[in-house]
C-alpha cells in the first residue's frame, strides 16, 4: 500500500498541480482534470463515443492482427531458413527506416478512402517490428540447444516447436508490444488525415468546432484503449512466459 | 547467383510495378510508370523549392529529436542512478507509454500555434519516451565494479557520472537514438500532412489532392531516402564513438 502510494505520488502531484492551476484560471483550451472526468462520464452515457471507439478499434485491431501474424511468420521463417533470409531480409531492412504513413495517400488511391486502406497501412506499420523481433528471436537460438535436441532424436518440426519458438517468444512479445502502440498511432494519424468516423475523426471535428470538452473526451478514450491493450498484452505475456520476469 | 540473392525481391517488385504501369490495365493515375516518377523526382531535386521544403521537415525533425535526446538521456541517467527518481518517474512513463501522443496534437496547435513549434513539441514528446526508457535501462545496467573503482580512486559523483556511467551506457544511448530518429521523422511528416503549409508531408497531401500521383510518389521516395540516410548516418556515428562494439547497418 505504502509503496503504491510512493509510486503513484508523481502522477498524483501532476494532477494536483494541474487542478490547482485550473482553479486559478487557465485558457479555454486547457480543462481541469476534474472537468475532463466529468465530461468523460457524461459522454459514456451517449452513443457517439462508443460508435467512434468501435470504428477505431475495427481499424486498429484487424491491421494489428494481419501485420503481426505476417511479420511473425515471415520473421521466424527468415530466422531459420538461410535462403529465405537472403531473399527477404534485405528488402525489409532497407525499407525499415522509411516512415510507413507516407504510403497512406498511395493506399487511398489503390484501395479507396474507406477502411481497407487504413487497415492495410496499419498492417504495414505493424509488420516491421513483428518481423524484426521474430527474426532476431529465432536467430538468437542457442546452437547447443538445437544440437542437443537433434542429438536426442527430435525432428526438424519438433525442434522448431519445442526449442526455437519458446526461445523466440520473449522477443516476439516485445515486437507485438511495439506493434500495438504503433497500430494506435497510425490509426489515429489515418483518421485525422481522412475519415468519417473514429476517435481521430472525433478529435479533429472537436478541434474544428473548438469543442475542447469533446477533444479531451476523445483523448482520454484513446489513452484508456492504448493502456488497456498494453496491459492485456503484458498479461498474455506473463501467462505464456511464466519463466520470464516481465519488465517495462 | 548467390551474391545476387539480396536484390532479387527488390528487382522483382520494381519490374512488377513497371509492367503493371505499362500494361494499361490501370490508369496512370494509380500506377505511374517509373519513368514518370523519375522525371518528377528530377524536377523536385533540381529546383531550390524542393530542397527548401525538405529542409523545413528536417529542421522540425531535428529540433524535436535533439531536445528529446538531451532531456531523455538526462532523465534516463537520473532514473538509472537514483532509486528514488526511478520510483517517482517510472509510473509516469510506463503508464502513458502506450498512449498515442499524437492525440495531443490538436491541443498543441491551440497552445503553440500552427507553425513549427507545435510540431517540434509533439516530436519532442513522442521521442522522449524511447530515449528515457532505453537510457534508463542502460544506466541501470552499468557494471557496479566500474563505479566502485572510480569512487575508490576518489572520483566525485559528477565525475563518475560523466567519465564512467555515460560512456558505459553509450551503446544504449545510440540504440535509443536509433529508435527515436525514425519516430521523429514519422511524426514530422504526419503533423505536416494533418495541418501545415510547408514541409514534405504537406507536399504529399497537396500532390494527392491535385491528383499528381507521380509527384506524390516522387516525394514518398524522397522521404524514404531521408529516413534511410539518417539511419545510416547515425550508425556510422555510433561506430565511430562506440568503437569497442561494432554494429552493422541492420536493425539492432
């Protein structure tokens, strides 16, 4: 109890100072924390917030799923098969530092301005961290472990499932965590640039009509979703990797 | 044949593009040929205005990036070397880590205006997280024997930090810089696409709304090249400074 109090003290202090400043009067575009919570609770009673949150999640989650699954599968394949590695990896590493969001206008031309182009751009952005982490996770498998397994008569498939995969899992989770954060950023950017629904659209609309309360509601909603997703991933990690101590 | 392998996929992709562009199945608005993109690229590079717009984007990228690097290394060092600061600041950082900071951009526009400052502030905030968290891990993992030796030889606290802790965590600092630099470029481009009147991101959305796909793709190529060059430059700098640990241009 006492340690939690110490740990949360900085957060509480920031909120307290913010609230005190608000009591003294702040410009219109800064709401006090209490007001934000009030507006948020009020918005929870309406339909719009759920609709926009659902629209955002329907873009971020499929994109995240497609990108990470492809990235993990291809990354593991490149990590264990030499010839595949030599063909695929140079392209991935060459395009890695390229900001993927610039492809959004191109995707909008090819796949329309609807959800498909947004899901695909999120998938593209999530692919890279998933691929690179799975790749290095698989490559870092200790030779001796593979040799021992082979020596004990394990087949190649068994070696992959029992030795390479468990060894690569911590890295794979690290990649998924980066990809999840990235999927929210790209979703938000895509919605702010061009969308008719979603939390990014809501915040943009609120900005245009100077509805600061709505802006903070959307902000808080996206913060809660991002935080919840990250927690869920950490929980899954602790479940699948009981032997690994989780760190942030 | 084996030496050619790394290029196979890249060549196949470019060839597919060119065939798709020339087949006439799609309008050149969707798939402009490489020739037209190259022409637009040349137009962009040969005129001073293109360089000016690239400079605007780079100026924002580096402004936010440099500020975040300085503040992040200082914060990470502080958290890594002081138990109290770590306990105090860690919840603040790990709690808001997964929150897309981009959502703050509209508020930043109201606070800092439509110009460069709101963009630099957002880039700073977005880069601060990887910088702080990775240097924090680096500062924590400094071999205690090195610190004990320095203290034993009478080094002051400040001197230990500068001469022992900082060089020992330098590889981590560069790992953090390497994560943060593409983030800085991405955020610069996104914010310019959302609201701006200059910079490469603005040019991309402007070319799109005037349906100049070839020009848009040429600018995409320019932005990609910038990302690549910056990353390679950073790795070269790292290999110079952290000469005891080599790193290739691949990801860490």
